[in-house]
C-alpha cells in the first residue's frame, strides 16, 4: 500500500514539475515579446529639447 501511494505521489510531482516548466516557458516567451516591442519603440524628441538639455 505504501509503495502504491509513493508511486502516486511521485507521479503527481512529475506532472506538476512538467506543468510548471511549460508555464515558465510560456511566461518567458510573452515577456520576451513584450520587451522586444518596448525596445523597438523610440519616441521622437524635438531637437530643441535636446539642444537645451545639453547646455
């Protein structure tokens, strides 16, 4: 009886770790896409502001 419950617990642990791994991969992909989109965006800054801030 104890061996059967141990096997079941090990199976649940294995499935949980696989699920957590898949979740981490998907979260990482979404984060990477978001950061790439943010770094691709460059707002235009008027030249007057740049010149006045350098003085």
